[in-house]
C-alpha cells in the first residue's frame, strides 16, 4: 500500500450551504470552539455528525484541558502519529511539540522510528508508556506506576485518552488521505 501524503482527500470539503442541518450544527460547534476550523479530521467527521460531535468533544478535552503537561502531551501525540504514519497529524503536531519545548532531536528520532537517545525522566516515562501501549495494548506495572506517580490516576487516564483519541484521528486522516501542504516533508514509510 503506497502512502500518498500529497494526494487529494477522499472526503471532499463541504461548504456550509452543502451541509445537512445536522452537519451544519456540528460544523458550527467546531468552528465556534477552540479549533476555529474544519481542518484535519473534522471535514471527514461531518459525514457522521453524531460521531463527529462526540469525537470532537473528547478531542477538545484531550487537546485543551488535559492534565498532562503540553510538551509531554505533544510527545505522546507524535508517538501515535508515527505509529500510524499519520502524515498530517505528524506535520501539525510536530509544530505544536516544538512550540511547547520538545527538543528537535526527539522529534527527529521518533520520525525515524527510533527511541530518542536523550529523554528527560518525564519524557521517557511518557514515551515508554505510549509506545508499549500502542505495540501491545497494555503497559507494564513499572510504566503504569511511573506515570501514576508523576501525574496521578487522572493523568494515567488522560494519557490513555490522548493515545486513544489521536489513534482515532490518525486513522480518520489516513483513510481520508488528508493531504500535507506542498512544502511539508512526509514521514518515511515504516
């Protein structure tokens, strides 16, 4: 299966005047919220407005109210984007990760499919938790305890929720073949 990071999306952009009342309601909620756009998975999600409502509500929490510190949340998102080779997700959140203070070398290692060599303790805990969760569907006691001890039980669930939400987003973007901007460098195939 060939990745097409600059291909046209499968779900053509909908204009407000083309939408059903349910689609318009969902679109207006997204546009009025903190995202302010239908970029990424949100145009595709309009095809199922009820699902779109629920996913975007979870996403608003995960992205804007999460208890995991911003840099570490973005690290988790990059791990998910690389796992699924979600081109647009990687492109967008790499910028957010760098703005949140994540080191470029960490981003580059993850892009190459490698464990970064220089991780602070909190970064290593999040990286290991997320990569193990994605690879096996579970985590070790040591990984659970490290995240719980640092962020509390709520933090464990917020990290799991971040991984789960961004898996959903990554898969939607991949199915849609949501394109990268022309200037973006795609992730290599794994």
